[in-house]
C-alpha cells in the first residue's frame, strides 16, 4: 500500500526526521505488542518509557526553551502524535505536555512555570488537566467552586471527570469558578480532600474522575483567573484537539496498512480475498475516509498556526478537523474489522486494539457530532473557518465581480455554455482573470490551489454557473508542459481570449472509461493524419471551434503504446456533430463523427504513438476539475439561501444534516488544495486524483438529495424559485444533473478500481 503522505504532504526535513525517529523508537519498544502488555495495568503507561521520551526532547516539544523545552512548531508535534497513534503508545504525551503543560505555560504565572515546567520537560513530573464535569460535555464554564477562606487559602468543592491517564499524574490543574470567574489552580495529586477514581477504558487505559471535597490550596497556586484563564484553557484544548487528530490519523494509516496486508495474503476459494471486488471497494472507501481526514488536519494545522490571537477561528479549525478525524477513524477501524472477517473479532488480532483506541480518541475532546455543532455555531456567529487569514486577498475579486458580473447571467436554470456568456468572458479576459490556474508568464493569474478555491467561492457568490473553458482548465496546462513553442504561441492566446473554444474528444461508444480501447484511427498520409471514427459524450462540441482528442495511430503493440494526441479544427470537412439531450433537458453532450478527416501533422502534440502520457496528464486535469469543491458548494449555498428564506435554518434536524454536508464540502477543499499543490510542485498526476473525483461527486449527490427532500413538491416544479438572498434555485435540474457526476470522467466504480490497484496495491480481480 502506498503511503500518500510521503508524496503529497508538505513536510519539512525536520518533521520527517522527527517522524522517522519516533517510528524507530516505538518499533524498538515493541510497538503494539508493548501496548497490549500494558492494558489494564495502573497507571496505564510506562514511566520508564516516559523518561526515555523526555530524554529525546518529546515532553518539552510544546514548552519554551527557558523551561527546558524546544518550542517546536506544531508540525513537529503532529509528526510525533501520528507515530504515537500508529504504535498505540499509551503515554499521555498530548494530555500532559500540550494540554496540562500548555495551560501552565499559557497562564503566564512565571513562578509556578519556572518551578514545574522544567520538571515536565525532563520527564520527572507529569501533570493532568481536569476541566470536564459530569453531564457537561465540552462546556468550558466550570461549576466546580472555589471559595476564599479566612486564612487566605482557597477551598475547592466539585467534580471533574474523564481526565486521561490521570492514574499516573503527579498533579492536577483544575478549572473552577472563583469569585464569579473561571480560575485555574494547581493541586498535588495527594492533596487532602482529593479523591481519585480510576475507571478502566475499553482500550486498556484509564479515565480518572476527581472528587474535590474541601481541598485547600494556596492562592499562590492560582495559575490564572478571568479572561486569561479562559483563554489559556481554550487555546490549549484547541491545540490538544489537533494533536489528538494527529494520533487518529496515524492510527488510521496503520490500521488500513495492516488490513491491506491481511487481505493480500489471506486466501479463500483459492484466491486472495483482496482480489474480491466488493472488498476492494470497501477498502477504497476506507482510504477515502483516511485521506480526507489527513488532508483536513494538515491544512487546518497550518491555518491554526497562522491564526495566532484569533481564538474563535482556531476553535473553528480545530472543530472541523476533530469532526472529520473522529468520524473517519471509526469508519476506518470498523471497516478494517470487517476486512479481517472472523479473525478481526478475536482478542488476539491486533486490529481490534486499533478500533478500541479509535473509540477513545474519537470521543475525547468532543466527538464528530459535537464538533460539527460547535463549528456550525461559530459559523452562525460569523467566526467560521472560512473567514481565513488571507480573506483580504479576495476582497478585490469580490468587489469587482459584484460590480461587473451581469445580472442576466446570475443563477441560471441550467449551466450556461460559453457562447451564452461571450461578453462576460471577454470582460474576464480583459481583467486578466481568464485562467486562475495558469502561470503568470503565460497570461494566467498564478493562484495557489488554496487561492483557486477562494476565487471560485467568489464566483459562486454571484451565481456564476458557466461551463468551464476546457482550453483553459485542461488543454492550456498540457500545452505549456508538452506542446511546441509554435503550438503555445498559436493556441494559448486564443484560449485566454475565448476567441477559440475547445471540446474534448476522449470517450467512445463501447469504450467508456477504458481509453486504451479507443478505436478512432488516425493514419499518417504525407503531412496529414486521416481520422476516422466516433467520439461520444463530448460536452459542448456543437459550440467548439477546436477539439483536442486521442486517436489510435498504431495497433501493433500494447494498447497504450499506439495512442497519439491531436488538435483538430471542428470546421474540417468530414466532421459531423449530433447533440444529445440529457435528463434536465439541456443538450450539452454530443456525438462527433469523423469521416476521412484530414488533420495537419503539425497538430500532433508530443511524439507519435506516445500520447498515453499526455492522456493520463489530461485525465488528471479533468479529475482535478471534476473534483473541485465548487461542484457541491454551489448547490449547497443555494440550499442555505432557500432554508433561510423559509425559516428551515432554525430547525435543529435540518441544521444538523446541513452542517454535516457543509463540512464534507469544506473538507474536500483541503484534499483539493493538497493534491493541486503537489502537482504545482512538479508531481505527475497520479491515481490519487481519483480520491477527489469520488469524494466530491458523491457529496454533490448527497447535497442534491437533501435539496429534493427539503423542497418536497417544490423540487419537482420545472422552474426556478427565488430566495430572499437574491438567488434562484432550480432544484429538479440540480438533482438530475448530479446523477451524471458519478458517471462522467470515469464512474465512481472505475475510480475505486483504480485506487484499489494502484494505491492500495491489491491483487487483480
């Protein structure tokens, strides 16, 4: 199984070294075997191993140098957390260092920090944070009370629960209500009046409940009070949440890798069970869940560090990541049990330990639903994750589009073809915004993947639903990379200006997604190719002046070796176009027939018979285009406007379902950015691009399913409805259009086959 993080993630050399060092350390300690042996043994982890981690600098990773730490970037801590998850290491690295130690450091009580943080860094002191209270969930406002006694001490009464691995703690930091404000106090584990109850967890560790009955503590041990206390608590919980996500991602990766190895080698009916297509598709679904979670965590961790001082934004980013990672970890580990069959249900199979740890980490710091609700509340308050630190870079785009995009083109019933929006496309070209993804030196905007997502959001905001310029989105990047200088000079300016519109000639009757089986032939005759055959499902061929197409130029060898890539003038004699009406009633699709069509040899892109490389590159571009989050974001925005107009956004059931889909769309944006950025760094388009296509097209269908259910009879009316937000929604057309999304560009089933073979490396069916 390929580890996509090695090729897709942007990791520094230091982060790679940290991860490798941690992997070697845990392997040397026995990995899962060690974790199995510590189950149920108080305190639930090994103090000797903890000391060795301290010697490596791990316990001081989140602590400033003045206290013996190294104040490493969040990426280093995430690398460590991921390896903790892979090996199921039970030591409370996140809970003690990032959570309890982080609160102590953030409190700015220098006397206590100077006394205790060096001991945390060197591994001789382990603190734990008690902030949760029975029946209160993730509510940070404490009910546990602290009263000032006549001698100046503070007397604390109350309950705390679900303190992770508190059985091994030397001291507890507890949140209390003192003089009407949140306050944080440091209490020794052996303090009089403090009773500890260690509750065994399903994964073999322990939760600790604290009962405080008249616990006396000096006022000098008050770390912080009021806003500083609440802020320190919030900040460290958010950071610990991201690190818990890091453990969950590592756990998922190891569990899925183990399961792939198992089904590759386990035989049934004289075949590896990994060759059964049903199991392959299940395995791919687990891969999708894992990779989306990994991309969300990586993106949100970067944004988290860039959002210093913005507590609400950090909360939103942490909740988005935790919602995705909690759900995905359970999906993956449950699925891995299924892949193991009966063996997976036995105590001796290690895969069960991964499910149990996923259960614990998915619940800790809030499960998926709890974090989705928190995310939605922050969004409603205008403090969502998409109010990002670089929002200002899109201000010009928003203002200009609002002032210039024609009202007549906004929120059309059907997707418009380019001929219906010629004046607008001319205006966009004049502004220099015709190709957001092209390098600046070729006339593009040179936007990063993240900026492309934000740019498209602004286009969606004004209701722009125009068929993509295939010349700009697909052919242009290919010509920049593989075309001759003459071809670039001839075609790139006309693509940008819209003077020439392009269609794509790939699919053929009987071949579908199997491009290697295409039969349209091109025979070299002097300085021309003579093309004969048929293409189908060719979008907007009726409106295009040119086609880029795949043709068979040699049938003697391997099917992939005899394909070439041609540029064809649609006005050439012998070309006939027949339009095909689709379910919503439009006629975007076409059949194109070629009868002895003569194409100049100069229109060959790349070498003769070597078009398969470009075919794959273009397929990658297509899957990026089809995998853009805007595919589902646009109808989701329209659904939100309709819900607001009709008061449905006040219904808790609708809000829950809507937020779930909203996060699926936002999460797809993280995967889109990860994959596109990898391509911009010079990576060849690989099979992992199928992850984008499957995820967003199936999310698109779930959005329109909710549209259909929400609008009920209105969704069956063959006309658009207006909303109070000034948008127009044709629910029936959107629902019907989404049916094709999981078919065109390679069906979801074909994409799953690709991922099973080329990423999971499972045996042939």
